[in-house]
C-alpha cells in the first residue's frame, strides 16, 4: 500500500522512514510533504492509500488536513502524530477524518501495529465497495434482461392496452419510455468483419455486447436490446431530449470504439423519429429498412431512411385488425384478399412504403408464431426468406407471394391448434410462462386469443388442473423463489421482476403460496447453505 509522510521537520520524516522496514511490511513510501496544503496538492498528482501527518504544522495543520482530505479523497486513511498535550484533541477528532493516531515519540511496534490495523480497514472497505458494485451490477443484470425482453416484445409482438404497457415500463425502471411526450428513434447496428469470417464474428459477439454496455453507460436515455432473428445485430432506442447528447454522437462513439478495440466495422441503420410507444413497431421497422439499404462488404456506414422526404403509408389499426381476425378465424382467403388489396396498389405506394407494410405483416405473422408457440424449422426458414425478399426492395411480387405462402402455413398451424382444446390451452399456458410478469388477466387472454372468457376459464381448468389465476400466481411465485435465492436483490426488485408493483402485496401472496414471507424464505435458504458448507 502507498504511504505519504507529512511533517514540517525533515528529521522527523527521515526518522519515520527508518522506524520499520516498510517494504517488508507491505508498504511503499511514495511521497513526502512539509504541511497539509502541500500534501493536498500532491495528492492530486499521485496515488496514496495512507497519509501519516504531524498534528502541528505551518500553513495547514494535521486536523485541518484530515478534514479536507476526507472531503476530497474519502478513500485515503489519515494517521495523526501528536504530542501528549494534544492527545485528547486528536482523539476527539476521529470523526473529522482522522482514522488513527500515534503519540510522539513513535515506537516501532506501535507504528507497525497501527499500519497493519489501517491496512486491514482499507482492505475491508475495498471489499465492501467491490461487493456493492457487484451487487448493483447483479441487480441491474436481472432488470436489464427483463428490460431487453420487454423492448423486443414491444417492437415485434401484439399487446392490447397501452396503459398496462406503461405500468410495466415503470416497474422495469423504464419510466422515460412511458412519458406521453416521448419521441426518439431506433438504430439497427450490424457488425461486419474485413474478411467475412463468420467464426470471428461469433467469437467477437460477446466482447461486442460488453463494449456496448460500457458505451451506453456514458450516455443517458439510450436503451439496447437484441432480436434473435437478426444475427450479429443489436438495436437501440434513443430518446430525443434537448438537454442530452444527441444520438448521432452516441453512434459516432460506438463506431469508433468498435473499430479501435475489436477491429470490426459497423453498419448502422437510423430509423425515423417516432412519437409514443404506439409507433415503436413503425420506428423499429424503419431502422431495419435503413440498414437494408447499406452497401455490401466490410465498410462502416450510417444510413438514414428517406421517409422524411416521401409520403409513407400508415399501417392502420383497422388493417392490422382485419389481418389478425383472419388468422384467428383461420380464414386464409380473407387474409390473402386484404393483403393483396393493399400491397397491389403499387402506383400509390413508394418502395419504402411497400417495404414498411410488408415488414408490418411479417412482424404480425412472427408475433402469431410466438403467441401460439409454433416455431419450427419450417417457420424459421419462411421467416428468413420473407426478410430477404423485403430487404431486396426490388421484387414486390416475390415479397407478396412469400408473405402469402408464409401466412397459409401459419393459418394451417393455428387452425390445428384452435380446434384442439389441448393444443390451444398448451399455447396459452406457454404464453403465460413467458409473459407471467406482464399485466395478464383472463379477460386480456380471451381477447388476445379470440376465445370466450367463460369457455377459456372452464377449458383451462380442465386441461391444466387448476384455474387461470392460481396457475399465474404459481408461475410468478416459482420465479420469485429463484430470484430470492440471490440475496443481493431487494424484495421490491424481485416483486417488480415477477409483475408486482407493491412489495407488501407481493409478500402477502408469497406467504400464502410458500407459507413463508420472502424474508423468512431467504433466511431458510441461507441456513441450509450454511449447513451444507459446514459439512
């Protein structure tokens, strides 16, 4: 550990240096000063862990130095040397930043004992700070995972009530996104490698993710998430605020650091500015379309969409409702007729408008796959093919045909599911298992799956063996039990992560289900772990 000695008498400083073998004891004297002010000035230039200072010095005495040091360098420990006459004064100054004291003349054994004592305190303080950082990172990692999952849900899946969405955003510490005056834009970022080495991209994916997390910390109001359907890509939503650094600066730093530290190129598609959560899908799609217009090859680029200079067709709620009803009613003919009616009006749609509509339809089909748990190798292949045709921006007939073929497949799969109570309830059960933390009710599920509420309630109980509300609580409590084993998470954090806004109500429900409060459950776990470790 690094030590500074401060005393206005050179001989005292020399004497202290000779009292013990500093190196053998694990210390290094890195600097000397003749008064408190000089010591403070030098601490701005060097690193020190401990300062030994005399009590009486010109310009600034030891006690005043200790106060200033506590304010400017709180991690540094100060040991004061004093004569017997100043002993009580120095001892009463322990709360003023003095960590320990030594009476003159200093005995080697006493000096050694105090130095070891203070070193132990420093090590314990560092361990506590490291643990606090680790705990905070752990808490944030749980929350961040759920934040990313929910952002992905908002840009690609179906939800019913905007109020419920905003409440969930607040639970997940994303209240900025729940503001009524929200506006911002999405950015799609792809990493590319000079030699098109897919193995290297796979190898560098984790370092790239870690780099992103570090860069995002430097900026405010920027949120990242990943979509497994797009390899080597990460997506960002950047809130526009007059008081914060513009998103363009963030993008610049991202490109520079990715090149500097990973030697990878970045291709970035900037979406259109959107207003409110209701426009998330449109904004996300516009960033993907901007990216799709990039040049091929390993060259860093930033592409801004041209929608601001073109009339963009709005994907209306009525149009979406017609498509969803056609799928839920397993009526492929109606779906085909509705799509062709819109997408074949070629003369009134720009290429960009056509692509946005096509992407919305594709997202709707993808959302249906997620909702009914229909993912297979065939659906993944169809999804990929549709994406490729849309990105080409020059084959409208091929896009329409591929979307309709994909829709026919999904309608057939939904038909099989909906006409089998077992399969339908299994799909609903899987949906609950994934979205258990969201605002779910029997009413919202019946609306989402287009099924009568009373029939859903009766069928769910007959197939699963318990009613819907009990099953939802069971899933939430099982997830809570897992999270509570991580003792660094606060009870309110666990409550929010499993869908409760109130820690009090969460505790009541948890005790009813587990027969213990969350605190009691944690104590039981800790006791069991101690017994295991003691064996």
